[in-house]
């Protein structure tokens, strides 16, 4: 078996143990992949979900091939596979792996829904108050408009009365001349 394959098996074993212990999984990487397949919800909200799934599946496959003595000579893991598995272990240590990220996303949604439910009565009251306020403002505006209209009508009547007086006065002035 070549050096990369031996390094890969060592790294894979560490990842498998990490999945068992820190993520409380009995089957390690194999169970992690199953968990990803069974996960519900919008995986698009988790960065690199698809890439991680495919890379983990590939690692699981390579480990299976390397475990088979007949295939271990043919199976070749790449330096990229080694680098990826190391980075993925670091992400698990930081709590930034896909399953934990999806759980965080679902928790955030749940909390958001709880907040909405808690705020619903207040939002309804605020909406009712807003409607009442708008109605009051419209009523005040309407009363001001009525006053203005009444004033304009009175002013218009006064102008008409003045014109009518002028017209009456003009024929009387013409007769005096």
C-alpha cells in the first residue's frame, strides 16, 4: 500500500472516531453520511452541503476499497482527499460541519417562529391602534376641510352679494346721470 493510502487510513480513522465521539454517532463517517441523506430542510442554507456530502461519500468508498486487500493496491487516494479530510475534521472541531450548521439553521428558524408567536398579540393591537389613528386623522382632516369649504362658500356668497349690490347700484347711478 502506498504512503498516501496509509496516511488516508490514519486520517479517516481520526475522522471516524471524531464522528463517533463528538457527534455521538455509533457508526462514525458512515452514519454521518446517512444523517446527511436523511436531513430535512433547506440544505442550500448550509455552505458546501453538496460538496461535503460527495467528498464524505468518496472517503467512505475509498476506505472500503483500502480495507479490501485485493483492492488496496488499486485504490489510490489523492493529496486533495487527504487535505479535505483534515479540513473537515477541523470544521467539526469548530462546530462548522454541515449537520451542525443545519441544526443551527433549524434552531434559528424555531426561535424566529417563537418570537413571531409571542409578538402576534402586540402586532394585532398595534395594527388596531394604527387603523383607529388613521380614522381619527381622516376625521380631523375632513372637519378642517368642511370648515374651509364652508368658509369658501361664505366668501363666495359675500362676493356674489357684493356683485349683486354693484349691479343694482350701477343702474341707479346711470339713471342719476
